[in-house]
C-alpha cells in the first residue's frame, strides 16, 4: 500500500522512471495515488507521476520489476522513432509506454483474461503520463483482425501461458513487418543453445535415438500448476524456442540468457 500521506519516493530502487512523469501538486498526487491503489495490484512498478509509483509495496514480481527486464530489452530494440509497435501481453503497460517515449509513432498494447484490470491500469497510466498509446483487451490469437502491420513486436511473458502457442506466433507473424523480441521461461539450461544438425532432424523416426536426444526440440506440458500458477501450459527447452520461432516465420538472432530458466530472443521476419 502507498503511505497515507502523499510521500513521494525518489530512490532508484523503486523501479523504472518515466521521462513523461510530471510534477503534480498534492491534491492531484492524492487523487493519482488513490486511483493507483484502486486499480491494484499492478504487475509493473514504474513512475506514473513524479515520485509516485505503481507498485511501491514490492508485491510480486517485486519492486524492481520491470527495471531489470527493460535494461535487457532496450539494447535489443531497433530505432523505434516513427515506427509502429505492438506489445502482445502488455500487462500494466510499461513497455508500451516506454516505446512511445522512445518516439514510436503508434503503439498498441494488448492483454486478455490473465490480468483483468491490466488494460484499465495501462490506460490510466497513459492518461496520467500524457502518452498517446492505444491499449485494448484482445486475445493474441486475434491479431490478424487488426488488419495492419507493425515494425516492432514485443512478445514477452506470454508463450507459456498459451494453450495454443503456435497459433499465437503465427498470428504475430501475420502482422509483423520487421522484427520481434520474444521472451519465455524455459526448462533449465546452461545458457548455451546447442542444436542438432538440421539434416539429422529433417526426417526423424519415432523410435530413433534422435527423438530422445537432449538437443531435440521439446515442450513440457503442465497439466496442473507451475509453482502455484494455474495459467501455465507449455515449458519449452531452448531448442524448441528456436525451432518454433523458425517454424512460424521468424529467424532467431541475438539471444540473451537472463537466467538458467529463461531466454530472450531478438528475431527478424522471414519473408
């Protein structure tokens, strides 16, 4: 919870600062703070007005999220000035808002079901920050209905929540005109992608040793919960991440191993 007085916190540990965060008088600060609390809990902690944060209590995933993630994502981004960007699974809107601050001409953030108030949070943040970002409740499976292309797509924190992950990746491909940054949790790995020779897996036999090789693309299906989370369905190994991206028309490029159980991949569109 925010302190009852409108105490503004300025330590960097409180998360991501926004260039658009305004200085506000006490009356407006109290109104913003009250609305932030009303819309909570927030998944993203960022500065919505000068010294006022969306998740200052440090509720999961923590007071410094998504600061650490942004520091990994920003160097992977192309120059977004004047571009159109799509944030699939935008949650509380931080990454979408940052893309707009970097000069994107049009940014659309979508989310669906998992966080019912996420889009309302993001819309409130956009208004408070004065950033023209389009936020909508929308399924990742329905991207083709947008009838437009995007130069940059963010597809992060979403894959393992999808019952039909290939359908969503194909939908993202249909609206991609340039590049995509993809992030997912994975099975434990050694921060190195080692794949089988393409010729070896071009035509596999069900009873061959190739199918049981640790380097063969594989998904683990979660029937119950994953660490108490009922919304997780498929956990890929590293090879499955690369193979599924390729199969949906994306060429994996730079890879960032954030932990031994997570990966970020910068992809380009295969035309």
